C-alpha cells in the first residue's frame, strides 16, 4: 500500500511540474517561428511600427509555413507624419514553400488621419476565399503609399487555427 501511495505522489508531482506547463498562456508578440510549435488555437503578432513615404511599398511576410488550417485577420492603423495618409493593402498567398509565385486574396485601402482597417478571411466580401480558409502555405501583405505623404503604420496579425 505504501508503494501505491508513493507512486501516486510521484505521478502527481510529475504532472504538477510538466503537465501544467501545457496550460500556460500564450505570449503576444513572440517570434513568428513559434507559430508552428504553438499549442494554442489563436496566435497574435504585432509587427514593428514603420513608415511609408509617397509611393513606397513595404512587404510583410509570415515566416513559418501555414501547414495547418488557419483563418487570418490583418489589422492596420495609420497616422500622418505629413500629407494625407493613404495606403493600399494587398494580402497574398503562395502554394509553394519558397519562390516568387504569389496570388492575391484581398485588396483594401486605409486612408485618413488615425484610420484603421481590418482585412480578414471572414469579412464576407472576399470573393477569392469566401469560406475563410487559408489555402496557401505562405502569406504576406504588401502596403503601398498612394500619394504624396509620409505615413506611420502599425500592423497586427491574428491567426486562428481550426
């Protein structure tokens, strides 16, 4: 009987040390490479705030491969440093693990001082991807200034596994 109690105590101690680690909360803003190792159904990442001047373009690419079923939500916020802020947004995916073959899923714009915009698989007007499933294995967003401006932008990506 003492042996059973001893084994139960060891099992409980091991569960307390190792088992409870699987219940830790995800941290926002961790490296995107952690995405594939994530045990959680939702992953959030905030990109470093940057600027676009005039018709300059910035490309933000998700570094890990999206091999599971995901839905996405890109959130954009802009503010003017000079001129009238106006940025064209293009979300693209690729079915190739590497290379330069991309196709466009969604286009949108965000304009005006202090404006925000979300581009998501579930906004109802995505004709290329109406059911909201990420079909490719890589995804990126291209932000392009569309006027004479200097615009500060911030981008947050939320992925939901299903």
